[in-house]
């Protein structure tokens, strides 16, 4: 029996242009797992009349800053493909009955396309790993929605193994530890290590999403592995959208507070991002660097995501191997 391994990530526009961003953002912001407003009709009006006519141009300019920075095209797409290649290279040597595919929740290649690839290769069992270490309904459960939507159109469905999270995986925490120590061996140790995660609306957490808990536990595990004292690190949340309250403290506010309180040097690591993307390369390393430096900070550094580090590939394989 053939087993398919499906790696997924959030997604990316096809190119850094306004039309491409409009298509991508329309799909992303129309997902009720991502945006679940109290008044859906008002949100539909706001999205289609205002947001999709204003935001794509700004987003396209931001994407243009990072495009081709990790090979041709989208950094997230290139890195995720390389991660899949690394996993395939290692696991194929151990099991010839494995097939591999990669899909994005939004944009191309789609999850539906990836599943069709595995179907065409005769896979009767599919092990899916969304590359989100921390579970959230906005990301992990949305991925499962997309998988089920495709599989429900099949006359014969494969056995599905869906991995919901891996934030406690020891190899994942060790890979983060290694990346930070290696970075600091070259760039020195900062006054503060800021552990920044993508935020979600606080309302979602209040309604039962366990994402915040997973993020804080990840930060604790990482800080403990680095033997950091409480005053040497802090967790925060970035990528705030809209007017309602999101998970706090906000990364922007935290960096400005650091600088104003006399913290001269800070390094930022983003453990929730398995691959560098707009939210790390542009938002953290550019935009948030500016917030810290403009508030009086002296030294800012972004520690790259785990990307295609061998210890990260090994961690992904470790997570998958529990289900093979």
C-alpha cells in the first residue's frame, strides 16, 4: 500500500503584483476560519468594496521587497519545496512505497492539486503535516477543511492521518536552540531575545482556540533550552489586522517599549514560521526593525526561520515518522 506524505503551508501570491495579491487576499480573507466577524454581511461589504481595492497595492509593494530573495519567485514557496525535497531524499531511502507532495492553503500549488498528485500515484493512505508547529483553527483546522473539501469529491477516499501540531517535539525545539546559538556565536548575545508569533484575534482564544497556549508553551520550552532568565526574553505577537483586540503583547509595542526603557540590543526569532516569508523578511526584519531603532534602540537582528537547516528537516522527519 502506497503512503503519500503531504506538506502544507499557508500560501503565497503568484507574483508581487496588485492583481495577483487581489486574488490571493480574496481567497485568504474569505476563509471563515481566518475572519469570523460578528456581522458577515458587513464584512463582505468591507472586504469587497474597500479592502480588496486598497490593500493589494500595498501588499504587492511589500512582496516586491522580498521576491527572489530565496531563489526565483516566492520565498515561502521555494523554501517549502526545498523542505519537501529534503524530506523526500531522506525517507525515500528507507521506504520505497512513499510518495510526496506539497500544497498551499491559499494560492498555488493548491492542496487540492497536491492531493490529486498523490491520488494519481496510487496512494491509499495520506499523512498530512501542516507546517504550523502550533495549532490554531485559523491555520491548522482551515487546512483540514481544504483537505476534506477535496476528498469529499472522491469516490474512494484514502486513509487520512492529520498531524495537528508539533510544538513540543524535542527535535523542533533543539533545531530552534541550535539556530539561535549559531546566530549568536557570530553576532553576539542581545540584551533581550524576543520570541514573536503571528497573532490571532483575542476573541478566538476566548472562544476556545488553543493557539495562544501553544505559543506560550513553545516560548517557555525554547527559553528553558537556552537557559535564559526571565528578564532575558519575552514572547509577543505580530501581524495585527483590523481594529479588534488581538493576542498580546504586540511585537511592535514591545520593541518600542524595550528601546524606550534602555534596552540597546534585541534579537527576534519567530518559531511559528517554518519558512521565511513576508511576515518575517519584510514585517520583522524591515518594518519592526524600524520601530525599535526609531524608538532609540541601537542594535536589531532577526534570526532566520529554520527553513532548510538539516536539523529542521530532521525534525520534520521525526514528526512524520511517528505516523509512518
